[in-house]
C-alpha cells in the first residue's frame, strides 16, 4: 500500500520471506497519472518527510490521497457484504479501480499517491487481520497496485530515489506462486502497460525499480527480478 508503523502479524510459513523484506528497504505503490515526464538527474527531488511537513503542498496531497483510499476501501467492502470469503475479491476490485488524477502535479501529486497507498495497505491489513488471514493471497493484484503506485509517483516528480517513499504491503505472501505472480505483474505493468513508466524501470532508476519490486512482492534475494525471458522480450521489442 503508507510508510507508517504497523503491528506485523505473520505465520510460520512466511517468516523467511519476512526477514528478507525487512533487510531490503524500498517500496512504492498506487494508481493514476498517465502523462509522461522524462527522467532527468539521479538526485532525489522529494523525500517521504516532505509529505509530512505541515501546511505544505505535499502534506495536503498526502491527506487527500489517504481520505480517497479509505473511502474506496470502505465502500467496496460494504458492497461485498463485509464477509471474510470476499477479502481477495476486495483486493481484486481495488486493483482494477482507477484513481482520479490529483488536481495538482508535483509534490502534491506524488504525496497524494503516498497517502493513498499507505492508507490502502492499512485498510487491507485491517480487513485481512479481522478475518484471521495472516498472509496476502492475491499476488497478481498486489503487484498491479504496487506498479501503478510506483509509476504514478515517479511521473509526478520525474523519478523516485527515496528508499521507502511509499510503504510496502504490511502482510507477506505465503507461497512461491504468489510471489512470482506479483513480480511478473509488477514488471509487466511498469515496463509495458503504464504509459511513460518504462523510463523509470531502467538506467539511473533500475536499482530503485528492482528494489521496489523485490520489497513489494517479497522476492527472495537469490531470485532475479528480470529473468532471461523478460530480457529477451525487451530486446526484441526494441526492434519492432
């Protein structure tokens, strides 16, 4: 989902993934801007703290994003009858719901996505926890949400270099298939589907992007983010 303090609740089967996630440290996540800004320098233009500076544009954007996310999650959960057999459906609907573009750009927009994502992860965490589920079981959906957040915030300020600018999902995945599904969706959306985002997955931003995928999808350190199949497809697409 925003970077904030949560009470981590994890099952035994997830602990190896959790330890990896706590060591690595970058995450970004949620939806909306489609305008293309070109990356400029490798110097951070905005930090997480800027979004909490009282009275600033970033602070106002963050608060608006958090309110929007809370309203969305509450409305969808109510429509689903607030029944625990619908928690994965909740994540799916949220991942497929586009967010309105903030009425301002720059710091306001980037911090809007920070606030939105932080609040969204918080809402999902509370829902899963109330239903006694200690792990996310919607890998592809989490990957989609996280990629859109990374791309939206990157486009708003011309690239992100602040580790942990947007908080990672608070719950881990249980099972390799969910991890790989999340990773594949994240990379696919950011590289090929989100307009203008591919520039923020390579070059000076490659490490930030890879660490974001690894953190948000709980990818073990010995698993590459971009496998040979992905690299071959990317190289081939450059000739089209």
